[in-house]
C-alpha cells in the first residue's frame, strides 16, 4: 500500500502523519489520533454521524480520503470546548434535551455549527435543511431544531471554529 504524508491542523493543533493513500479522514481522526467523539456510522455518507468541519464546511469524514486534508483545517466535536467550557451551541443542546443516546450529537452539532458560521441568522427552514443529512433515532428532531433556534435567537455571534 502506498503511503502519503499529510500535514494538517486538527482542532487548533498541527499534525503530520504518514497514512495509506486509501485511508479516510474518519480513520485518521478516530484511529490514528484517538479523537473518538466523531462517530463511525454507516461509512457511506448517509447518516451524518461522522460529520466534521473541513475548512469550516460540514463534511462526512467517512467519505474524505485522508490525502485531501493536506494543508487544511479540521474541526471535530472535541474542538468545540474552549478553556474547559462547552460551546454555547452545546449548551443549547443540553438546555433542550437534544442529546438522548448521544450517538448523532457530534455530527448534528458540527452540521449546525457550519450553518451558523455561514448564516448567523438562518430561517427555521434553513435549520431543518442543515441537519437533513444527519439521522437521529432518539429525539424526533424537534429538540435539536429547538436547540438550534435557541442558539440562533440567543447569540449574536461571529463565525467560530
């Protein structure tokens, strides 16, 4: 197997790794670097459990070949907490009981953050569209949508990680 050297930034920290050319970003995050907050779900880009931000855009990390992250910025759920404090979006999820089993939560949060970074004041419809690629079997989506609305309504914010 051909190996590729990749240098990238994960959650504000620079990394350089040698990985097989067919390795995915999800594998790098979870297996090589031990950041297990990003979940392995369907592995075909259908469930959204593995959603991370790649240069600020929500992507299914199971579909991104690791060599494509060369020189790029990756943010996972572990990158949201700053100075020991939850991100306000995480707080909104807690306030609205939007995390039941927690399996979809990291991907939902990353998809939501990508939306708010691109559109600080999205419509209710834009909120629903933003999480349409993320499957949840526990909440029925309403608590997640309510958490996103709370965040939208409560925080005048600038784009973050």
